[in-house]
C-alpha cells in the first residue's frame, strides 16, 4: 500500500500549461494537456510539504513517472486527457429501480420491445458522442437488494448482443457468471463496482478473458449498508490506498495494470463532503498510473447541491457541471446518462480552455 503520495496542485490548462512545462515550471498530468506547478508531498503521519515541482527532492522523484506519463490506452481506446477531452461512457440500465430514473424495466418493457428500446437508447447515445456504453442489470443505489446473476443475465444479454456490433461495451456487474456470459455475448470491458471483492471467481474470469477492467471504490462491500455513517481518515488517501490495494490484487490474479481503469466511486459510501473532496483531489489518484473514470451523473450529491431532489433528468445540468469539473481534474472517462448534453458541454469547455477553434469547426 503506498504510504507516500505526490498530490498535484496549481493546475494549468491550454497554452499556459504548455509554456509552463517548456519553462520547467510545471509537469504534465498523466502526459496530457493539464499541467501542475505545485506538488504536495504527503507521507502518512507527517506534516505535508508544498513545493514548486522543480524542487521536488530526489527521494520523492521516483513517484513521478506514473503521475506524469500517459497511461496505456484503455480497451483499445486512447484515454483523452484534458478539460473537454475525456471519453464519454453512456449508461444503459436494464433495471426497474435505478437511482438515475432511466432503468428501462421501470417502463414495463419486456422481450423484443425491451431490446429495441435499449438499442434505440444506445444508438442515440453513440450518435450524440458516446465513445462506449455501460450496460447494467442490477441497481447498486444505496439500499438496493442484490439481483441474482441468472436474472441479471436474462435482463442484459439480449441487449449486449444487440449493441455489441455498434460500440465498445462494458458490463456493469459484480458477478463472475454475468461477466463470463456478457463477455461471450460481445461485451469488451468489465466494470465491477465491488473491485473484484464480491465474487471470488471474478478475477479469474477477467484474467482468462483478457478483458479490460474498471475497479471502483465502495466503502464496505454491500450497497445495502454503504451509506450508513460513512467515515474516512482522509477520504482521498483512503480511497487511493484502497484502489492501490485492489490494483495489486488484480495484478496478482493475472490482470495487467495496463488493462485497468480506476474509479473513486462517487456516492458509494460517501457523504457530500467526501464526493466533493474526491472530485477536487482527483489528480492525487492519477499517481496510480491508470486512466481515471468518474461517475457523478444524476447522483444524490448533485441533487443535494442543486436542490433537484426528485432525481432523474432534473439533475442533468448539475451532472454536466460535475463532468466538466472532473475533466478539468484529470478524469479520462466520464460515466454519464445525459450524453448529448455532456458531449456538447465538453466540446465548448475544451475549445474555450485551449483558445483554439476545433479543426472540424474552422
Ligand atoms: N455508478 C453507478 C453504477 N455503476 N460504475 C462505475 N464504475 N462508477 C460509478 O460511479 C457507477 C457505476 C450508479 O449509477 P446508476 O447506474 O445510474 O444507478 P443504479 O446503480 O441505481 O442503476
């Protein structure tokens, strides 16, 4: 478990970042267009030290490579770092009870009609700018009851088969059986909110399939109880240490680091203050050397901050704001329900921060 961290601070973007890097006053965050000028050196139990990057002492410089070099492409998709640039993952929930209010089973759809609705939703997301789709058959909202893997497969497999020819798909599941069936059905990526802790066979299934994997932080291992009085010493360091541990466990099981993306798991055993701290301190997690995925879309924190307590689409504007902020802090993949709105906002953010007219708009 890492007991020392370099936390990037003093972030720059656009031409200022390029100039500061060239002048030796800044370093690139994961090799992308965001630069950091200051480093907070954190050793557990000691007072943190804030320094300009040029003066990071030699004994700390060994921590820099994963933080400043570009991570390997994820799932054959190059993680585009930088404000406005991330990959967009559209969420397709085949559930009756998703927190986001978009679960297709809630609309009472079944059989062919369900597959057609999911296909139409996925196609619309891809046309609107999604780079990949995340297909889930179990709600993991706080307090949700588990769905047996057989039922989960019954819900999602026809949809996966229909959408697989159109885009890279991830399967959002904690169950090894569902992972195996979904990968056989055409899904390419496994998205496990339990970070391979829920099902003892999951790591082997992912390793044998050679599939890219998303490891997410959840406090405890049960969505039914995760929101009961969540506590951390220091939420960013605790989540970082957890993800480092799960990364090591995945590697030990034969899943190479270059196939893994990491996710702080907003809303999974976290109060509003924890979610905000994690968004803010996302650059710290970049030091683990993997692309970072962020899922803030339509979550309860967005409702708390905005007053959109009723949930669902009412939380879209706040979700877009969170996505833009995550992009500006090094998020490489954004998991969102409102693809068109997020993609539009990201394009404008990217152009505004770079000060350049995009090539396809000249
Ligand atoms: N959030 C949800 C589900 N899966 N996977 C990752 N990697 N990161 C997340 O933040 C994440 C996730 C919850 O959102 P949603 O799918 O809208 O709700 P539900 O679980 O109720 O279906």
